[in-house]
């Protein structure tokens, strides 16, 4: 089972700056992730919060809840949340950070990810497909583990 976490303002997908983030809503993105999970033989549970502490708690509790990996879009927390970085590093599940837009082609303050330092990898700039790429990676990684 994979936990897909979306951070602040991602509840506004499809409405907020669609020229940057696309027209796919959060509900649609979650349906896509669940469908890709089925294709890959993975259960997928999606959660979203605008609160850093809630994301930290979900990351900390993920293993105890039976998850085997995490796909994380920290939203704006990407660029400054040491708390999320510490939560990622403080647990043993593989985390893949994702972004809909290419954070490296955006404003300078958005081009640096603090949280990626704790992740196995970062997928950025492919819209909803960023999530699929992360799920494919996790499926391959988990298949290789006993």
C-alpha cells in the first residue's frame, strides 16, 4: 500500500493557476493515482492537508498504518520545511517527492527543494504523470524487496 500525500493549496488544483498546475482537480488526480495503483498492483491511499503538522504526523505514522512507500507533494512547504525533511528522514519508508510543475523552471525561490534531501528521488514538471512515475518507481522498488 502506498500513501500519496498532497500539501498546502493542492486542494485548489484545477482552479488555482491552471496555466501552471493544469486543469486536473485534486479529486481527479486522486482517482488517477488509485487507477495507476491498480495497474501496478499497489493499493493507494490519498490524503491532502494545508497543515504542515498533519503531513508530519501522516509521514510518521505511515509504517504503522501498513504503508510501504510514500509519494509526497509538499506544495510550498517544499522550499522551507525542515519539519517535513526531519519527518521523512525519521522513518524508513521510501519517499518520492513529486511536483506537477517544473520547480527548476519557476521563480528562484521555488527552484530549491529542502524536502527532497530526504527523498529517494524527485519527479517534477510532468503534470499528473509525475505521480505515475513515482508510483512506477515505488512498485519496482517494492517488487525487488522480499
